């Protein structure tokens, strides 16, 4: 069976219950993140970097939420594909592995783009933030480039047979890194080595770059090339590991 057909049949078929659950968690998660950050911070930080608080927090909330979705969905699917006994790896014999891996990226990228749009509109409605069409489209395109990177990181995490490791990486490593990546305090507030480390984190590039698009209408080309290079690096590395796992 064609691998894309197989993925669509198992993961993206018109299962209305599954779709409604996904929408529910997207909307509720967006609302909870908004409630956790904006109203509380608004009491002590009326302005950050001369931006309204909602305008400042909007990119961080959206990118954080969807990056966590990318990691969770792809790591769990990859683990099921290889390790849970209900996976479909045995039905992919004869398929070109780069094409198979690319199918993952396309299908999960499409799913994340839908989540990105839903969460953006949800947060705009909750916060009353006015979105300019051109800036929003640029923000989505830029965010998707970063989310493809996190899809590949999720696949890499999912290659581990121990699902406790997935929890440790996502909750105890990646989540704190996100919170330090300009989501609350701008990265340029730090100095020295800490600022250097923070400024090269993909999560910081995503959040600060997305904030620049929505708040100032400017796109940093360096950030785009940086994310492209990281995507190529992870594509080559994770594809190699993915191929080795399939050939065992």
C-alpha cells in the first residue's frame, strides 16, 4: 500500500471524534497559555520593549504551543510506527526511504499548519489582537519553517524505544529551553555567554523572528537561512538514523 495512503488512512482519516478532540485541545491549550501569561504579566509588565503585552506574547504562545504539538505528535507516531507492535513499518518494504521520510514531513507539516492557523485565530479572538493579513501570512510561513525542524526533532526522539525518554526530552529539556528563549524576557536583556547561547537556540530564533514579523513587519533573512540550514542538517542526520532503524 502506498505509504502516504497508509498514513492518511491511519492518522488523518475523517474520524470526526479525533478531529474534534484535536480542535478542543488546540483551543483550550491556546486559551490556557494566554491566561497563564498575559493577564498575570499585564499586572507587573504593562509594556515590554515598547510593545503592548498581547502583541509581545502572541508569537511566543503560538510558536510554543505548536512546537509542543509537533514534538508530541511526531514522537508518539514514530514510536508506534517502530516499537508498539501496531506500527506499519513492515508494510513499507520496497519504498524509497527518503521518499517515505519526506512523506512524514509533508503530512505532519500540513497538520501543524492547520493547528497553527487555528491557534492564531483563537488567540486573536481571546486577546482582541488585530492581525494584518500580510504579516500573518509571513508569520505562518516563517513558523512552519521552524515547526518542520521540530517535527524532525520529534521523529528523532520517537526513534528511542523507551517512551519515558520522550517525556524527559520534551518536558524536562525542550520545554524549559522554550521558556528561556525570549518567550517572557527578550533575549537581548541577557549579556555575555548566556546571551550567545540563547541567541543561537532555534526556539529563540523562532520566537524573536516571529515577534519581529508581527510587531514590526520585518523579516530577518539571517533567521530564515539559519532555520533552513538546521532543517537540512536534521534532514540528513535523522534520515540516516531513520534508514538504519528501518533496515534492521
